[in-house]
């Protein structure tokens, strides 16, 4: 079973995404902040198949989390996906250059969301924007 770490500061959105992922057979871990995500990764990094993160969070941002993961030899192979309202093309470009597997634009169609999650787990380095 693949394990996805969901990093989202809004509890409703975090729990919603976790339940959706679980309904498709994924195991989920969740973090309400970048700091919590670091703590989870420090404990169970080898179990994580993918990190799904929002960009903007109160304590830090998803870009810092992405850079930290991609600059750590133990974590660098974990595919990283942004799930966000962010549409700044410069930020998207920087994220892609840093090693982002996929950029999922909110709102999204469920079938495309899951196909991109599955693809990101298996294929890294691509970028796509999903719209409703």
C-alpha cells in the first residue's frame, strides 16, 4: 500500500483529501504545517510514497518543504506534488526546476487528480495543471 503525506493547514481540506485518497486504497499521514511535515518525515521517511502539499501555510511554505526534501539525500526520491490555488508562473517554474513531480491547480476534477497522483508516484519530474 502506498503512503501519502498530506500537508495542509486547513483541517477540513486536509481531512477531505485524506479521506478521498483512502477511498482509493492509499494510506495517508497528515501534517497541519511544514514543521509537522518535517517531524513526520524524520520518523517515517522510508514509508512515504509521495508528499502532497499546499503552498501557503502559516509557519512556512510548501516551497521550503520541497527544497528541503529535494536537498536531502534520504528524502530526495520522494515525489512531491503541490495542490494549491497558486498560479504564479514564476513560482511554478521554480518548483518544477526544484524537482516537483506535479502541480495540481485547485479546483480539480477527481479522476484527473487521482490519475496525476498515481502518475507522480511512479514518474517524477513532470508538471501539469488540472482545472475543473
